[in-house]
């Protein structure tokens, strides 16, 4: 079992930046896939960005060029750098992980954090 804890959410004006962090309760070296997802009120949870232990990443078209996912296996953390934020980025952001998969469609994402709120005002 892996516990994931997100941090770094908050309120920001449009055009601003935030950096989310997700800390795992144990080494993530064996958890091959980790990623970020978000859910706005009344909407389904959607994938934002995912990464593997290697160089593979996949980023949603809606945030491509603005959000960057990175991972530190030594510190068992994964980060989401969010730049040029827009009001439509407002949502609860969740960290997730999976041993054999964890893609933007949430396939294989077995472990989930409690979420951190991001609010972007116009």
C-alpha cells in the first residue's frame, strides 16, 4: 500500500503559476507510473499529466505547453508545475500511482491522494 499526500494548491490570478507536490509514504522506485488528475465541480475526473520511472510522459492537450510533470524517485515525490493558469484550470487536483499502468484515462491507477484545491480567478 502506498499513501500519497498532495500539497501546493491555492488561489491565484489568471496567468499566474503554482507548483503541486505529491509525497509518497514509501519509495516510488517500484511504482512505475505516477500522475496528476483533476476534477471540477459537476465534471468527471480527467487526466492532466502522467510519467513513468523513465523518460516517458503524457500530457493532456488542454494543458500542454503550460504544465510540466517531474519526478524525484530519491525523494519519492512527483511535481506538477503549472504556468499560465486559466480560470478553467480551477479544480481539485489529485495525485495517483500505479505499478503496471496509470494513464490519462486512469487505467491502472491503483493509489490516490486526497487532493489539493487549485482556484484560478479571472
